[in-house]
C-alpha cells in the first residue's frame, strides 16, 4: 500500500500542476478521427487556432465539422418557455462548467469545476486495476513485471468527478464509476475506478444556472445539469471512422417541465465550407451532409465524403437547416421553440414538394431522382447547419433524459451523391454495432497477465437488451443472499434487491430506456433496457 499512497500523493499534486486530461480543451483521437473537445458548450472546434476541429481521416488535415452544440427547450405548466444552447470560450454562452450548486462563485467550486474535461482510456483504467490488485495482494502472478500507471492517467483517475459536494447543493451521484467495495463512495485507494464507454473517452459536467443565458439571449435558466461522454472505438471496420456522444440531462431544479425537447445542432464544413448540401432520413433517425458537386476544391478533392449524425436512442422528430433567431428575449424564445418543433422561425411549417407540411426538410436519397433532396431541387449550396430534435419529452424535478448520437463518415460509394447514399445504406450497421460489445475490440487494453484481472462473473443476464424484465441466470451458490445493485450510467442507484434464486427474474418495466449496470458482489454486468 505504500506505493499506492506515494503515487496518489503525486497524482493529487498534479491536479494543481498538470493539465493533461483535465482541462478546457482536449483532443480525442483514438481511432481514425481527431476531435477537439471543449468545455465551453461547443465541441469539434479548435478554439486555440480558430479552425474547424473534426479531422477525418486523422492526419489528413481535413475537417468535416466546424462546431456542434446541444439545444434544449422546455415549457412549464404555465406555458413559459425556457431555452438553453451552447457557447464559445470567453464569449456569450448558456452553459457553464460544473454541476448545479448553491454557490457558483465559491473558490472551491471554481477550482474543482472550471473549464474541466476529463479524458481517459480503457488501457489506462485496466492498468490501474491490475496495479491495484497486485499492491493489495489480490493478484500475484505477473506483478513483478507490472509497471505503475503513468502519472497523467492517475491524475484523471483520482480527480474523476464521481461525487458532488452535497453540503453546497451538488448532487452526490455524478460521473459513473465502479464501486469495488460497494460502499457508495469513490476512492481509487479502495479499488474504485471510472466507468467509460469506448476505448477512450472524454467526460464533462455542465449546467445552465451559473450565469445569464447570453448566447440565446433568453435570460431564464432551466436548472438543468448536462453530462456528456464523447468516445471512440478502435476497430477494423467503419466504427473506426465514428465518434459517439452520450448526453444525459438532469432536472436539478423545482420546475416541472411537462414539455422538454433536446437536440443537436451541427455546423458542417465538409472541407471547403461554401459548397455543401444537407438532408435527412427520418426512418433512420439520421441527418447528413454532402458536397454539392463532385469536387471539394483544395480540400477533399474528387469524390468527396459524406457526413452523418444518427440519433441512436431518441427518434428524430424534426430536421431543418435553422435560420437566424433575433429580437427581444420573448421573441427569441418563441422563435427557438418554433425551430425545436420543426417549424420555421415565424411558426409557419416547411412544405414538401406535394404541398404538405413536413418536419423533415430534404428527406430523400440524393441518388434517387424522384426523392426530395437539395441536389434534386437545385437548392443553393453553401455553409450548412443541421438541427435534429427529439420528440416531446417530460422532465420533472429529479428526473433525467438521455440520448446517444453517432457521427459517421463515408467515402466508399463513388461520387459525392453515391457516398451520401452509401452512408444512408450503412446506418443499420452502426445501429446493430452499438448493441454488441465493442469494448472487446479496444486494441490498447492492458493485457499479458498470467491470470485474469477478475474471475468470470457468477451470473449472466438475458434477454439483453430487455424490455419489461430480464433473468439473472447461472447464479453461483456463492452469491445467494448477496445484495444486487442496479445503477444507471451516472452511477445513480435505481434498484436494490437480494439474490434469492438461481434463476432470478427482475422487473424493469418502470425503468426508462437506456444502459444500466448490475453489480452483485465484485461482479458487474451491463444490461440495456428498451
């Protein structure tokens, strides 16, 4: 244990002297994508250089996104509208670093949360797990050759934002983690470690209540807390060109939002920014962007690629290329709400070629002449933005809503239109891929030990994904009588019960769709609920 406490002391010092992994802007580049991630409220922009910040293929110097922001809107029972959007460093913003708190000016809060992005890889976590087991006598074989985790990784692991300060109004449950001894606290000295998705990930916690909403210029905050995990998988297929985004929104306030809308605004610059088109496929919950002609001058060149953003958990309720919002705060609120509802800023609907109102602008495949597309209608090409919104949700105090987005890339079809069509045809592949255990493909996971990190779990879960219930099967007699804990991705406990049967059924009909972790003793399994 002396080694642990010695390295921990160094790691804690690094919180003050190092900025690796925990800073205002990091680069996530674990696969064929190099993405700039900022705590400002807008990501995929290289703010330090004032350039687009979503490079694919990595190392090419070519980017497909200038920036992206979450968009949130709500109505209370009185019909009052609330808007929260992103922002830029040292510029107008609606979103601020850190969780909801009772005192945003407190120096301890500022030091803990200001401009923080946590970046960690599965290989770093695996090495820490092995190292901890060796130093605590729970693993013996191979320990002589095991090196300690690097100090940069330890800095992130020990600074992981797992718990808030409840004495100043922060939520106790924040970033997800594995609780080795099931004591409800986060302490890496006890074997606890961050839980991430992907092979490498970034994590941010933000709120909309720490200041005025100067980006949307709508003044009122909702009292929401936004947790964002952006992650990469390193694979041998098209997932290697993808970026995934998990977003969870918590209502930490007292207002019941009977209508809540969440969405993603993407400013797509496919190389040269001024010759792009946009479109959507509502049946596949996808918005996409492609070049207006077959030559992206001075950038991607001939046969330029297409970019897609898939909403994996929430259906796409609307898509448009949003216009400019202006006027007084009340006028701006209504214009944003109109956009979030699939309408134009003035509240009038978009019309399809047959003269019917639609929430989905340019909803066709550009290779099919009879489909409604920007290319087929000779729509003016240019600098394109796309706004994809969820359906109406509700967000009562204490509740949360979430979604997962996949950003995908395709240059396999041929010309600029065929690449867009190929991207749309590949959407089912991405949807199916995320249901599998992609973590097993992480090539930098720490391997080579003579014996396993943990013994195999004493149970399996089926069906997985589950709908109304799942069964804990193959239960070992050694865990009968143990307490089972089901947590969501934030680490919040949603269910506790005792294991009393070798094939125990668990009712999850009241749980929201999403990913959960079932922990029994020292074993944990992931379960998806649909």
